[in-house]
C-alpha cells in the first residue's frame, strides 16, 4: 500500500492519495479520522491493544467503517453494510461489483499502524 499526504498551503486542508485498491482508506482517513492528533493517537492505542490481545474491534463511522480482526484491517463504505434486498438486487442487475473495489480495502495491522503514525507525524508537522 502506497500513499502520499499533502497540505493545501492556502486553506490548510489535508489530502491523502492512496494506491489503487486502497483508495477508500484515504477517504476514511480524511472523512472519519480527520486531522485531529488526539483521534489518531486513540486509534494507535487501540491497534496496540489489539496486537497484544488478538481480539476483534469495530468502529462504525458516518460514511465508512473500520474492522480489525486477526491482524487484518478492513475499511469499507457503510453503504455496503445495508441489508436492503431491493438495493442488492438492483446492484447486481446493474453489474456494479467493479465499483465495490473502491468502497472496500484490506491491509495488515502493522501496515495500518505505520500509516496512522505517518499521518500523525504529517498533521503534527514532523
């Protein structure tokens, strides 16, 4: 997983660009985590506790959810979590499975922790 962080010098907004197949992680990072160091630190602590206990942890956000289980991190759009049979049927009829690739991504817990640490360093100006 490759990524790059940028900051707009005019208005101070942050951007995160991720390699193909991991784009949703960038969207999750900006939309659900944001640029508050306290939130990133809390996630890093949660990841560290999971590394020790090997348990499962979920966090549902406004647009995206995070699942950490067995050393693997999954980020997915909440729209994929709906149990609406009409939506599922319509989805299959329109053959939109390709677009699901942009709505979900998986990476290892260690890579995810490195990403969070890099993001924390970036937003703190280190």
